[in-house]
């Protein structure tokens, strides 16, 4: 009876929090190489011959070798990755052909399929934005960037109820009850429940909103210092696209949708900007990284590589694995075919063939990331020993 009561409470909390939040990038969990979970229908990963990997011969895989070696810093303790990681470490001055042979000898390509057998998916982009900021509040820097709140409660249910998978509930204690954590409209509203827990103050509320979506950013401080901030936790509310909201209300068409056009619409409609931004109740908290960090870490715990790091749904694609991507350049039909590494996750990256392409840092990367919403196909490279034993 007690177990039933606890299940009911958990269920209520799940419904209230509506949360399967993004997972903290700095936490390095043991990567898995076993075939990811499959649903009814076609298996997620199906082995294919190398000649079936469309565009494999057109890319220069040596340009992805550095990103693969970063994955190895997290994967090298896993038996199925040890030999390939050791061999890769000796390829620093290898030719393009030698690196291609290395991957073909050590890995088996697996095409990623939807449950209905389709091989088509969606690829968007993300980047590290630059924001003007300060360590103190002022008229020039009025918008707070918060660290992980002291009262944020995280309940991991996987140990008690393995069937719930990786569900983590975010909440706070109110009296003798656990209630959902504050949403965006509460945190940024007049009540300001997180006063005193500011990490930085920034100049632009819209840029701050997009920093929450990207998960990492550089703060250009008023004293000339540059600091990197990175995802620390999230309030447990689901991510909701304000782009979809603007389409639904007729503010712009689907063809017009881009990060740049969303930003412009919000700026051109200041009386509605707060209401529109609050359509996304998800709220991200940050941490300041060491000053020597040149690129933020992803969910694998290793620094991301511009143009070669990919955010995926880890339920289907193992973190750390090489992934060959066939897509097109943003707002173009020009082919973009390259080897990337699954090194990150994201709150909106859900599905078998769903990825987020890391473009790098600054405005130029943001231009590409903001316009990227392209069809894509994926091939996951699994270690030859592991793929033949699973």
C-alpha cells in the first residue's frame, strides 16, 4: 500500500513538473556502446557496408580526428573503445587516406532508422553567443544570469524505479510539500524569488533568453574580462519553442522561421516581448568556467569542437560515438557531408534522427546556427568488436 501511495505521489509530481530536463554537460557518465533502445518497428541502428554511407568518400575524416580523440578521453576506459582510441592517438600526422582506413578497420557503420523504416530526420544548429555583462547590477546591465539556486531540489527516481529511466524531478520545498520549481514567468517576474543568487548581470534580455537555449556563452565584462559560462542545471519545466508559438499566432510563416527573425520580432514588439518569452517556462542556470577554457564542455564532459561536435538523443545514439551526417548547409541545398562526434545532448533534441550541429562561438557561428533547420541522415560508427557482440 505504501508503495502504491509513493507511486501516486511520483505520478503527480511527474505531471506537475512535466520534466525530462536536459542533462548537465559537466557530468561524465559511463558511455554505453550497446545498441540503443528500440521501439516497436524497425530497429534504431542497422549495420551497413561502407559504400552505403552516402558522402563518406567526400569528407576528410582527418579533420574529425581531434574531436574523436576528445571523445576518447571519456571513452578510453571502456573495453570496447580501448584499441581504437590507442590507435587513434598515433595518427597525429596521418594522411586523409590513413585516417579513413583507420575508421573503416575499427568500426562498423550503422544507419539510423525511424521506427517506420524511414532514414530521414532533422538537424538544427547551436553556438556559443557573446553577451555584454558585468559582475554588478546597473542601469546598463539590469538582467540577472543566475547560478544554480540553493533551494533547487533534484529527485532521481531511477534507483527506486528503474522503469522510469532517467527521469529526474526538479522542485522545491514549500512547507512540508515538494512542489514544482519556479517557471520563467515567476523567476523573471515581480516577485523575483532568486534575488541574491545572481552570477552576472547582462545588458539584453533577449540575448539572455537565447543564451538559455544555447546552454553556453561568453560574457564580455565591462572591465575587459571575458568569461565562459556553461549549463549548471535547469528548473524542470519542459522546453517550449517560442518560434512555434509565433507561427501558431500568425506572426510569421514557417519559411520565415529562424533565430534571427524571432529575435527581430521580439525587439520590434517590446510590449509583447515578455509575454512571448514566457511561453517557454524552461529556465537554465549557469556556472562560470575556468578562465583557460576555450570551448564549453558538452554532455560527454569534453570540450566541443566547432563543426565536428553533434548533440543527439542519447536514448538512441551512444555519447562519444562517431556519427556521419548527410545534410545540407543552412538555407541551402548544397550538400554538407561530414564525420562528427556525438558529444552533447539538448532539451529539444528528442528522437532517433534528431541532431544539433555545433557551429562554434560568436556572431558568425550564430548566423549559421540560427538558420539551420535541414533534413538529415545519420550513420553511427560502433567499434567493430562491440558491434559484433551486441
